[in-house]
C-alpha cells in the first residue's frame, strides 16, 4: 500500500522505520507537527519524525492544522491507501479522515479501551497496572474509540519509569503496526469494536499532577515518581524551591518518619510518607543537573527539623 505516516516525537520513529523497511508498503510522505523552539537559544527544530523522514528522502508535510486546505489538497494529490499514525499530536478532522481509502490507523500505547487519551503509559504506572500493551485501531472522530485491529501486551516492571515502558512499547508496537498494515492490505484483518466496559481515560499530566504528596503511602509516592519520569517530572519543595525527584524507591519496614521528614546518612536520604519511608536516589535542584540524592544532601547541609513538601514555592 501507499502510506502517509503521521507522527512527531522520538517514540514514533521505530514505527516509521518498520514501515520504511517493509517490502510490501511504500511510505510516500510523512505528516508531522511544525518545527518547534528548543534549547536555550529557542531555535526552531524539526521533530524527530521529520528528521528521520528527511534522512530517508521522504516528503515531509508540516501543516499548522490538519484541516488547512493546502495540506488537504496535497494529501488528496498523494492519494494514500492508508495513513498509519503514532503520537502525531493533533486532532484529525473528518475531512482528512475521509481521504485515504482504508482510513487512518493509530498505534496507541494501551490495551484499549483502557487508558484512552494522551498519556496512557503514565496513567498505567500511576494506577499500578501490572500488564499494559499497545493497540492498533481505526481512527474515528471520538477519543481513541475506534474498532481495534490488534494488540500486543507488555509487563510493567516494578522499577519502570514511563520513559522505560514507552520505549519498549514503541518497539513492540512498531511490529504490530507493520503487521496491521499487512493484514489490512491482504484482507485477513478486520477491526473489532471496542467493548463498552473497561473504558478509562488518560489525560495529559500537568505539573500539578506531578507534585508528590508525602502524606500518601510510599507505594503511591513511588508510582508518581516513576509515572512522571521523564515528563512532566515528579517534584517536591525544599526551602521554598522546587526539587525534582528523578529516582526513588520504597523501603518496606522503614517506619518512624512523619510525612516529609528527612533522615540523612552518609550515603542515603530517606523521606517519610503516609506509610513507610522511601529512599531518594537521584534529584535535580532548580538550575542544576541531576545528582545523587546523598551528594545533594551533603551540599545543602540539611539542618535538623528540615523537611520536604512545604507549601510555598519560589
């Protein structure tokens, strides 16, 4: 089939690579978000998908909105049979959905109908799911509600961050998306409507969602740190400033610390929660690079009675 691939971030690149390598399909163009400012200089930078497509000599389309008439006209000229999508980042209007004969097929990083929305992997970790996966489905106008072609499953490991899990799903899902394109082309794959039961939503996490509540159980604190890493980044407050929490681990059996209280040793930093303590492994103070929590604690010279989680932030 003639394919127009839509995607933007690094997590979409493995799927694009899988389709480029396919002997049965031709990626004739890529749709991605416009160049965005990045770095200290705020220089405009192309998306990872755009960079990979340009390396492969594939036409790149960067509409400000996918309903722009110039974009729609070019898509009609290209005449794709199908448009596979991975984390494109913009809603597709019906006028665009109607152009490819076999529709737009999305690779979504959950086992639908669970975790429909922008942050399925983060929410799976926050909820304590032990199994998650990826699904391919036919895009409709609803939010991730279209009929499903296929799925792959993936274990959520106890130490997984959302970045770890998403990386594995990106590679597992790339094979699923390529196989879905094969099945659509030869007619052996039919999309099945999603069940009405089991629907859950996964909206994009905000900075406020990523603030650690030390009164919560240690298990919840652990999930927030892992689920919000690398983005939006779990954080707390120390001396009125935000302190990013890069890595931590629960310490079952370590009790006696009130929520937010600190116990600092030569090579460790323990923090009290609503249950047992957690150990901070890596932190990132404002304006600095990530560092080991024990090094941070030595550098700031934590005084007796100081704690994490004060209300005011500078």
